[in-house]
C-alpha cells in the first residue's frame, strides 16, 4: 500500500453572508480518490470567508452563528481604517481570523470520519455572492 | 522508510465546562506508533466541544479562558433561535466556531514537537459531562 | 514517486503586538524541499502568539485586526486570575485561543497554493519582542 497525495479544486458559488454545506461535494471527492485510510485537508483560498465544521441537523444553529458574528464584528466604518472595499470587507477579514482557513478530517474505511452531527461548511462573510475555491487535498492509501 | 497512515480513537469523559488535558494520552499513541518523523492530526468528532493547544503551567490560565468565553458567549435564550437543547447548547456551538475542531502537531525524534509550555486540551462547552471522541491520525515514518 | 516527510525550524524575531509576514520564508523552504505535490503544515510552538492567513495587500487590514483584538480582549488585571506574567499575558493566551496554532497549505506545482490575496503571518500577542519558532512540516512527493 503506497501513500499518495491528490488534489481537487472545488468551486462554490455563494449568495451572501451565510454558511454553505459542502459535505456531499467533499465526500464525493474522497470516494473518487479510492483512499481507504488517510487525511482530507481542506484549504480555502480566500481571506474574507471561512471553513468550519458545525452541527448539521438544525438550520437555526447556522442562523444563530451568523447573528452572533454579525453582532460581535459590527459593520461600522468608523471603527476601521480599511474601508475602501465596503463596510462588510474589514468585518469579513476579522470573522475569518476568528474562524478557520483550513480544516482536517481523517478518512477511515473510505469515508470522512465525521461525527454524526458534523457537517462541513463554507462561511461566506461578504454581503454579495462570490465564487469561492476550496482545495481538497487527500493523502493516504 | 515507508510513510504510513494510522488511526486511534481516544475516548475522553468530561465533567462539564472546562479544559481537559489529553497530552499524555496523545503522546502514548505517538510512542506506540513508532513514528520517528511525521504529523499527528487530532480530529474532534463533535460540534459543541473544541480542541485547543494552550499553556500547561498555570491552571489559572485555563480558568480565565473559561471565564472569558462564558462572558463573550452568554447563555441567554432570548438571543438564540436554537434553544430546545438547553441554554448552553447554542453557546457551545458558537464557542466551537471560535476555537478548533482539528489540530496538527509535528512528530520529531519520535515525540510530539510541542513547545515547552504547550499542552493539548479538549475544551468541553456543555454543562453536563459527556464522552468525547478524538480521532488521532498519524502519518509519517 | 515516494512520499516523504521533512521538517525545518523557522525562527522569527518579533517586536511587540503585530502581524509578521512569513510567506517568503515558508515559500523558500517549500522550494528547497523539491516537493511538487504535497502539504505544508505550520506549527507555532507557543501559546501567546498565533499563526494566521490573511489579506496581503493593504497594511490597514493588519492594523484593524490588531485594534479589534485589543478591544475584544482588554488588558485589565481585574478580569484575570493569571496576572503575574504581566497585564498582556492572559490576553495573549485568549487571543491565541481565538486564532490558530497550526495551519495547512497545500503545495501544487512545487509552490504553496495560496490564493492571490493570502499571506501567512505570525501574530505576536505579547507587548515585548520575542523569538518565535515555527516548525515547517512538509509531506508529499
């Protein structure tokens, strides 16, 4: 059994501030890779959006996360020097700093070893929709 | 020297909101794996508890971390839509979002390459005790 | 093509609270490793400083991040039990808990697969300068 490293680029269209479930897309890439035991590392190629693993059962959890972060990091131009890209841009960078740019999920028996209640999300922190790129890196055998 | 991937499941009983040191348990798994140079990736299979690397010398640091997070993310049902699992559940998800679900520690000379003052902790964010699962993934040779 | 694991220790001198760009130093280590496809994992061996990937274009973003965190985690001895290492020490641990100790960046075509606007930073959370150690772990082929 030889360990290999493979990479796939996932492009996700977002429609403003919210969490977007990408669990199925990542699972599909893991299945295609034929990796039985390994590590799946996700890397988001942006600094105004995040990767996060969260509860996958109640959509209210996602709404409450968004509400909490909007309050914790207010859009108020007076607070920030960096304001020329819009009132939502500097808060987006701060929200990214408070969350994650990369995540790791082990692969066991050919599947992501997520807990029962865990899903993988892109968290868009900008007000307008964008195409976000996640590099899915798989090592294992 | 052939690179391999191995996995062990660590089950930790918690007794309410606090940080629980798991450094020794992870060190023992690394030692048993006989990995000399590699990477240890920890993955917590829950969305209401965290993994965190923190100061291992003064227990007051851990108490202050808990106090700060309790204040930053208050238990107040009025703030949250998701309240049917108890006043501590939605705050637990937010505290998880603000901290980590996975961590990486390189292995050098057969040991975790932690700094002198670093310990590995599970941070329980729920009020009641639970069994928490950490998947310890080791790649290397 | 055989997968290998290699490690380099990067020592960075900081001069107080601020973000320090280490992208070039990490890129140089990746180039020297001759890894074409792989994963670069950074591990900071401290609990009062962080690793973070952030916007690399406007220095005001870095200044605003520092301002936001200074306000979110005030230096006020009364709030903390752990105060014997200075008013900035416990806030430094909290700021570390809110950010990252390790980061992963995939390597593609022999280079870090960072987005156009992403840079890698050490975030010093203590008031005085220090030497900070980042272990640069590369796996791949």
